[in-house]
C-alpha cells in the first residue's frame, strides 16, 4: 500500500474512532503541558542563573602589583590582551588627584588614572573623542564635580601637569571605579599597578588565570594580589549540572509515563478493533502496512495534542513569569510526538502478527 493511501486511511480511521484519538491527544497534551510547567521552568531558571553568573564581574580577574619590580609592563599588558579567552582588559596606575586647571589647587579634586588597553572595552564614550597622549576624558560624574559643561577645559595635577579634556565617558561593568574621575593614556614612564581582565566565559577563568600569571612571571608570588572569581565559576558549573540532571530526570519521568499510557490506549484500541485489522490482513495488507497504519493513527491526534499542549504551556509559563527557551519549546512538542508514535509500535506489531483467520473466527 502506498504511503498516500496509508495516510488517507489513517485519517479516515482516526475520524471514525474519535474516543481513542481524543484520549491519545489528551495524553500528548498532558505530556507537553507538564513538561513545560516543570522541566521548562527548570530550563528557564537554569538560563537565568547562567545569565546572572555570566555577568562581567563573574568573569573578571584582577591582578595588582604590590611590589616594586614593575611587573605589569606594556609588553605584559599587550600579551594578556592577545589571549584568545580574554574578552577585554585594561591596566591602570594608582590614581592621582587632579583639579580643573581653571580653578587650580582650590578646586575639588577627582582621581585620574593613566591606563593602557582598549578604552572602548572599559568605558563608553558619551561625547567628544578618545584621548591621545597628554589628553584625558572625564566621567560624567567627574565632569559635574569639576564644573565642566561637556568635553572642555583641562585638568591639572599637583605637580602642575595639565591634561586637555577631549571627551566624557561612562564606565562599563566591571570598571565601575572609573566613574569617579578621569583617565588618560599611560606614558612609557607610568608604573601600571592594576590589571583587570574580563574573560569571554566564567568557565575559562581558572585556566586563563594560570596563563595570565605565567605571562606576568612574578618571581615572588607575594608581589601580586590576585582577585579571581574561580570559585564562582565552579559554583556555576555545579548549579548548572544539578539543574540539568534534575530536568533530565523529570523529563524522562513525564515522557515515560505519558508514553506508557499512550501504549496502553493503543493496545486496547487494537484489541477492540482486531476484526478490522484481521480483515485488512486477509484482504492483502502487509504486516508493515498495518504497523504503519496504527502508528499514523496514533501520530495524528498526538500531533494535535502536542501543538495545543505546547501553546497552553507556553502561555501559562509566560503568565507565571518564566521565559522558556524557544529550542526547548520546539523540542518538547517533537519529543512528545515521537514518544506517542514509538509507544504505538509494540501494540501495532502485536496486532499485525496475529493470524487473521483466527481473529475473524473470534466472536
């Protein structure tokens, strides 16, 4: 029998026997709805935890040079920035106080850092342009404290050095400390004291930390102070693993229970309709045709139930404030449909292998 004929026959048979079809659809609907309300919410929670732990602060490695050997040289800073797992990095000197040059020493001071690295990775330029050597950009808060109306004026240090202000900025996470003052490109004579590195992923912090420390090459570990979120990355992996294991176990339980009940419904239906199946077999239908017929007769209402259950589950989870990942939503419907179809194969095989003569003789 051709596939098109089998499909037409399966549709007609399904419409002729609505009760088992509706039961199968209801079971599949229940599988999808239960999966989205339980495992789906777990997946949503896992993504929220992942997003929370993946913020820049949890991927940050900060190294401070507390000795006098000038370990954070420009070459070291540039080498660290070139590591593949490093998203962005910035080295800075100890802050020095500066005032508005127009006011002099009587003005309110703000901290000025000489920095080396890609400025766009640490701050967002709000007005003006990026600074060149001997120039500076001021944070919006610092500009207000200094009385600057935009990128104008100049800064003056305690030793009389001036920096022309050419722009204003807002810091990016995790460089929030820079919001307190101003930054200028580091000169060759500046002693870089702190190197802040943001990794592309929290899972790479521990391995990248070893590489960075190897590049710094401190002879005495006491000359460095290292602040690392390695423990947070480990916690992230543990939480993600626990949520994933819980969700997988719950998914197997829901699909297993739904598939078992669907198989029992299909078995009962084939027993009730054994004469119809035996008649088809006696008229020349092959065992493969009968297995395919019963499977399709199960898959059609299961598909309808999967679509309805997925839509209802999605609406309910959104109302509950959980955003289920789109790929999980589609996967749920497909898994429920496959589970229902596979659960129909065993009863179909049993029905197809029975002797049609004996079946037709049975009162």
